[in-house]
């Protein structure tokens, strides 16, 4: 390998990582919105279960998930098209797949009455931890590994609280801190020129 080829390869890697960081920054509002919506869903479920909110939690979650996807569609249409580079496509498809997978699992679990058991909380935390772990490398943002670790520790916490009503505010806090929080950090990070 020549020096010119090595420099070209390094430049390509740097460009790919910057594209990944730029993509993560551009889509940070999605993380903020989803984090806040899901936290609201958990707090709403807590209020419904304790009798403070007269709306059944199934309808509450259906409204929250629908609102989240509608906002996602609107934001997607208002953004300039993302580059169709491999790193950007990998990040986009990974997070879209995670979102679709969690949505289908939540809706099917709710329809069949399985969400009452509380198994979705640790499942969702595990999947989001994996997404943040992969994003740390794909986007060149190593601090996201700490967010992944926090999700996995939160997963253990949700297992520990399984069946306890305090798992609802605990999960709400996780989504605010570990989804909306990193979204806000990415949103506020300095943009590349």
C-alpha cells in the first residue's frame, strides 16, 4: 500500500464517520421526541393504573405510538434528503428497524394482553442498548457506548422491578435520560462546517 493510498483510505474513513455523526445530529430531534413521548406513556400508564387518569392505558399507548410515527413522517418529509452513503444507510435502516420492531412487538403484545406482565420494559431496554452500542461505532461517537451500558443496566433494573408499579416511573426516567437526553446532547453538539 502506498502512502497516497493510505491517506485516501484514512480520508474515506474520516468522511464516513463524519457522515455518521452528521446523520446522528440531524436525527437527534427524533430521539428527543420519542424519548419524551414514551416517558409520557409510562407516566400515563402509571396514572391509569393508579386511577388518576380515566383513559385505558392501551388507548393511551396507541395514541402515543401513532403520534410518534406521524411526527417522524412529518420530520422526514421536511428534512433535506440524507446522503445515500453506506454509513448513513446503515444507521438509518438500523434505527428504523429497531423502531418498527419495537412498535410491532408493543402493539401485538398489547393486543394479546401480554404487556401487563411487564416483559416489554427489559426487552425494549436491551434492544435500545444494542442500537446505541452499534451507533457508537457507526457514527464515530464513542460516548454512546456509555448510553448503551446504561440501557443494559436499566434492563437489569426493570427485571428487578418486574411486576412492581414503580417500574413505570423508572422506565419513564430511563427514556427521558437515555433516549431524549442523548438526543439533546447530539442536538446541542457543534456542527461540522
